[in-house]
């Protein structure tokens, strides 16, 4: 069975610099800085990344941050709770746009 996403491609991520080295190097430098310990722990940042990965539906990121959160000591329960937070925000973002629809429908019904 063939899949659009190839799990092996995740390991090729550093190769994005191949066609545009300057931009790739800047991205990886920035990415590295983002995930350093700061006001948030590396563990907290990993859980956020896992949740965002689900919100943007990136299978590569889901794989990477599932592994990363486990390595940083997160439990499956914590990981799933983070996924539910992402789902709630994504669902709420869709629903709040219902107000725009309601406003337009009300305006057209006048």
C-alpha cells in the first residue's frame, strides 16, 4: 500500500537547506533557539508542539513530537490532553466564525 506521506522522509528534513542554504540555515538556527529552555521548559514546548502538530495536521510533526514528548517524560495521558486542547481550539475557531455567518444571514434577511 502506498501512502502520500513517507515516514522515512522525516529524517530528510535537514535537507531542506539543499536548494536554499542561507534560508535553511536561518530556519534551523531560529528553530533551535525557539526550542531552548526559556520561560517555558523544553518539555512544555514539546507538548505545545505536539498540540500544534495536530492542529495543523502535520504527520511528520506528530511523529517527531510524539517521540520527543515521550523522551522528555510526558505521559500518554498528558499528550492526549494536549491533543484535546488543540482540537477544542480548532473546533472553537470554526464555530466562532458561525457568528460571521449569522451576521450575514441576518443582514440578508432584513
